[in-house]
C-alpha cells in the first residue's frame, strides 16, 4: 500500500517549514545545525586564471574570489587568501598571499623558466578553511607544456567501479536504485558494461554507463545474499554493499521544474510506528523540516521547489533518536541573473581597437553590482577553449563535493537535453562530507585555526639586557614607505608583549619601531617575533595529476608556437609576458625617474632651514609640527585652512597632499599673486625619509622619533617635476642604532600584484614597429560593475586568428556569472 503526502506548506522562520504536531526531534536537529553554522561559518574560494595552458617562464595572471559559503556573497570573514601551486610530486612550487579586499583580490605567478612540463594544481584557501576537509578547497589544473612531455598512458584494463545505493543502503526486499561510477587510474570516467550477479553466479541485472563512467540500475535485494558486478572484458569482480534487514531507501524524481518528488520505501521489519524527521538544507540554510509518519511500505512526498536556492541541497531522514537513516543530494538549477558580452564588431583587422561591453542583470531586470575579471586569448596559439571550470560551476557544484568532477560546466549546458539527468548521476555518486550529523549533534570542537583578518607584527619590549620585560611600555610604528596602515602606536602588557594586528603590508614595506618604557625610558630593547612562511598543505588532492585530454600533435603544435613567440620576446622584448609593478613611488630629479634616496640632505637642492630635533626640548611638544613653530619664520598650522573656512579641513589636492593645514612665509616675506601675505596658498609637500606622507601621518608621530627637518622653498621646476610647488618639509627619523629603535624590512606580507601590460595603437610609437604575437591580448582583474554594465577597450595583435573573451564575476548579492564571446581577426 502506498501513502501519498503532498506538503501544502506554510512559510515560517526563513523558509523553514514544519509539518507536525510534535517537533522536539526537529528542534534539536535544527538548533544543532544553527549552532554549527554560528561556530564554524564556512568560506569558499575561487580563482579565475587568464588561461589553463602555459609554457615555462610565462606569467599566470589570476583573480581570487572569496565568498560566504552560505550566501555566496563576498566574504568579509578572512582578509588573506593563499594561492599555492603544486607539482605532480606534491611539492609546493609557488605561493602567493593575496589581500582580500571585501572578498576580492588579484595577483600573479611567474612560472620558473626551467619548470618541467606536466600537470600542476592550483589551490586556494584561507587559514580558517584549514579547520575543514581539504577536499573542499578550490583546485584547478594548469598544464605546462613542451615537446618533451607526453600525456599519461592509461591501461584500459585498470578500472575501478564504485556503487552507491540511493539513500546509502540496500534493504531486504525493498526495490533500490543503485548508481555507479567507473574510472581509470587518471580519475576520468570510462564507459563500461557489465552484469550484477549473486554469490551463486545467478544473473540479477545488466548495466551500462550513461555519461562519464556513470549510470544506474535497479533491483530488489534479498537478505543473506551477496551481490557483485562483473565488467565486460575484465576478470575483476566488484562487490556491492551488504543487504540490511531493515531500513529505508529513497527514490528522488527531480525532473519537474516546480516540484520535487520523494519516495520513501521500507520493509515489514522496519519500525513504522515512530516519528521520523526529514531535514532538507542547502549550504546549511534550512529549507524544509518535516515531522513524518511513514506507516506504509511506500510513502510519496511532494515538495514545491520555490524555496530551494540554486545549487546542491542535502536530504536527510532521521529516526526518533536523531540517528541518520538515509541521505541524498539533489541539485536545483535556479539561476537568478543573466549576463551578455558584446563587441562593437564581429570581425576586426590586426591591431585594431576592440570595444567590448558587459551587461549583467538580475532575473527581475535590475542592474547588477559586482566585481568581474576578463581574459582575452588568441585561440590560434593556445589549446584553451571555453573553460570547463568556472566560478559558476565551482561555487554551485564542485565546491560542495569532495570528489573530482570532470568538465563540470557540461552540466549547465542549455543545449544538452541530458545534462540535467546526468547531473543527478553526479548527485548520486558523490558523497557529502562537509560535516557529519553525528558530530554536530554530539557537540562542537574548538577550531584549531583562527580567522586571519590581516597580518601582524608582534614582539616584546625588554630592558637593554633582554632579561626583564617592560610592562605598560609604548611601541610606535612608522612606515618608511607610503603605507598608511603602518603608522600606529600600541602598548605592552604585563609581560612586555605587544602586537599590531590586522595590518595590510607587502614584502616591500619597511617600518621603524621605537619603544619606550612606562615613564618614557629609552633604555629598552625591542625583540620582534619571527615570522614564517605559510606551510604547504598536505598531499590531499581531489584533482588527478594524470591527464589524457591532449593529443601528441596538439602538444607539438602548441610548443612550436610558444617557442616562436618566445623568440620574438627575446629579440624585441614585446609580449603580454611583460608587466609593471604597482605601488612604487618615484620622483624625478637630475636623473629622470630615479627613486629618491635619503643618502644626502641636498636631494632637493639647498635647504632654507634645518631644524635639529636633538637640540630641542622635545618633551614640551605633542607632534613634530609643534616643534617647528617659531623655528621656521612664518610657520604655523591652521586646522581650518588659510581662509579660516571649515570646508577646507582635510581636503586633498589630487597629488597626495592635504591642503591648508600648514602655512609658511615665503623667503624674504614676498607675496605672490593669488597667495596670502603669510605664505603660499597650498599645503607644503611632506616627506618622511624621502617618502610622501600626509598631514595625519606626521602628526601621529612623537617628536622624539625625528632626527631633523629640512625645509626647502622651490619656485621653479624641481625634483617633483611640478612648477611653483612652494615649500617642501623633509622629516628624517632617527637612525637605527639605539636598542629602542629598529628598522625592519617586513617579511611574509601580501604579494603586490603586477600590472598587465598591453599596447595601445591609437598613437604611433617607435615600439609599435615590433611584431605583436601576444597570446593573452587583455587581462583585467578587479573590474567593478556598478550599474549593470561596463565598457572596456583593448587592441588586437598582428595575428589572423579567432579570439575568445572569457568573463567571470560575482555580484554583491552572491550570484556568480560567466560567459564567453568569440570574434575573428582577419587581414583585408
């Protein structure tokens, strides 16, 4: 007899539906899930690379996305993303620490010129993610090729077959559907046919693969019998699970667009008198919580899909003691937006300008706000095609499955009639182990790894002998670069320990640390804690290093084109392998473009005034500017600006200077047109150890940290390549030497991204006479779309070829997007 339960639902508690008179079991399970999510929020990382195929010595450009695992919105939990590259021996080849700016960051990896050809795996994770199974971390295969490398040769007879009863169990005398997957040693699915037999060799049913080594068959098992499968062409026998004397099996029908149908079957030995709890959640968001009476041998439950989010949902049936009875994964494809990519032409001439447009809308037509990354490739020089792994397939599918999924974008192909049915095979043949219900119902452990919001600088303040800690001491940190975050002050605890936390600095940043005791005592010593590189992860990879996806002739063709392109780079130095470092500060002096040094006080010419702070009673001053009053004629600070107007407070002039905080009388008391009689009408240029700083930075420093100030007045073109600059105030910090002052080149900081180089042919330059054979025509990370659309330009190369634009991104509301667009370059 069958029992049909159509759940006509009432929406309560954020889509949590309760169908029951008594719900104590549901309440316990739901509360445990909520507690787990609160204590162990989870993140997902994704990395979009400019391509998949490389040669040694080339640059891997990438953008990292970090999202909240529950909502897929950009994550603000962690501030650091690690991006590692491993070889086939599981050796760490390269590691980048990327700053996550609200869930987004970018970087690059320069592949060593002597890197061996083969398969490499890129992994991305945060420190917090290490509390969870590494199998859920982001992975991507990158292939480095040359003509010495050949694809993996696989023995076709070396096959493994695994079986997955729907719901997890074979139950006596209950019809069960069983999924299977056959793979070779490279992890790729293989087509097989075979037969299930019992221990006596009696044929039970035949089976054959439907897609990528996967398929299903159904049969009714009997208690006491042992079942196994034999593959045609192989003598190996693969056992099925042991038959259980009681329990439930499930059959899911996910084919209807609006309704999900579940059949729960059991036998006579199963206890049907107790209450059962059916919990359905997606990424820990509770969708349905149902208290059920499963009194019949087959019970049909029909659920509306309106509350299911896009992605994988997890179905679990519990008994009255909160023991897991069965589990099943399903996928609901319910995209909430649309992206289009267009170009102003479909065919271009070589070196012509391309104007491309990205248009992103929500399902209701509203414009999307988000961050995107764009790669433009010459398909004639690479084996790359439309990527089979994207931010869409990763965030919705592979990031929630521990096993390897080959070509995940196939399952979202709107042109394939069987893609959805094949996706359900993936759901049946891949287990869910992000967490164990048994573990979270019994209590939560303490996390081993903490959330890393940023970087830290820590140590201890000791007496000069290093034996006695200095409690309540003060540590002042100032940057020798232009990093605002490295101007700070903190105090030591009772053990002399201090730390500056949640910092953002790079490996090129230098700082000066100055320590004083409780009463300003300088006879102290700073001892910094050592910093170490982030250790490599374990050897747990879900991706396989073996590959069969490339033909030998493709490797030969790719290598020839790569070598030819590299010969042009050697000859002309012109390719998208070129790059520019971001963030360096240079000024122009006698040698154009030379970085300012602090070797001589005459860097900016003859100074008008030099104030030696060693000759001043600095204890009477709050900051270094106060000490300049009455020592530089006409010097005064004016918080409200020259005119006294409050609307001038803290304004920038676009050149890194705060305006109208300081005025100084011009030499000789002269007055220039447009300036007040007390001095120039702009803020003097402020420098600390020859690095540009702001007013806020200099007033945050203690006068005791300054050695001297040199004041210059420039009326003509000067080292900054600007006319009529006026005053320059160059502050120089005390040199390292005293034990309470140390200079530190910071290590293990964030890796600064380089700037992708691409030529522009709108204005002719001598360099344009060189051949242009770029494989990466354009790479643009961190592309902000605010009103649903954006336009960008770039220039084509010399090649007659087909070009692919690969756009990936994430909306601020947590919707991933991906699309490719192709066009041609043809000579007329």
